[in-house]
């Protein structure tokens, strides 16, 4: 099964739906006041579908993923990669990465591009997998896990690089997962995600 097929299967499972619901709630809380949002690494457009009230443009480097995204939402979807955003300077007042930046080859270039297309005082929300969590370690034991494609495990390094361009206004661990149980937790051992919210310093 392709990565797209596996991801669709995950998103449509009861467990996947619960995770996506929690992620969507978090994103809405952080970006609800933004007028033009870019979702970098949008995949099958699950957040464009769930957060239909928000003006989100999805970008992904997989035509297969975008084909599925266009079935789920009438939002705008663009085929391109995170290190080469095909938008003019100051095109957005909100930029979102959900479990994307840690998989990008050159995350520094991706962040530079995000800041370029972000308005002054625009918001950057980066949500990444937490390598210290039980959920992550369980997945890494699976031979064909997508988690094994993660290129950057040093989340603090990514945070420090973001802070060169943005004022980090919040960072937190969230979404506890143990087995198939989902619960609120900011404990690094159980929190599957690490989130950074920054404001462009331009």
C-alpha cells in the first residue's frame, strides 16, 4: 500500500479520527483570527476539510496526496515543496506545519521561505512528532513505519532556528497517547506532539 493509502486508512480509523479532531481543535485555537493561512505539507487535506470556516491554502509535494485532498475539499491546493514556496512575499498571515517540518530535507530553508511569505507579525504554527514519546518509540519499532522517514529528531534545534526569525510566543507538548488511548498530557513521555507558535519578527 502506498503512503497515501496508508494515511487515508489511518485518517478514517476511529483512532485516527480522534487524533485529527484533537489536532484540528489545536490549530483552530491558534489560527482562528488569521485571514489567509498556508498549510505546508497538507497531505490529503484533512484540516482543510475539518476547518472549512478558515481560509486555508494547502501545499504538498505529492500529486497523489493532492488528488485525494481535492476530493475532500474545495480549498486551493498547490503542488510544490516546503523549501520553494511559489508565493509572493507577505502572502499569508498564518502558516501551519503539522508533522511536516521534521521530515523536510532542509528545514532551515523551509523556515526562511515561510518567514518570507508571512506578513509582519504573522503567526507560524509548527506541530511535530515528539521522539521522546512512547507513541513515537512504538512506531519506530515497526519496520515499515512512516516515522522512520523523519529526518530531524532535534526539536530544540528546530525551535532555536525558528527563534532567529520569529518571536516564540508559546511552545508545549500535547496529545497524550498510550496504546489506543488518547488523553490530555504535557508529559514528554506520553505527549505525542510538540508545538511551537511564533510571531514573525519582520
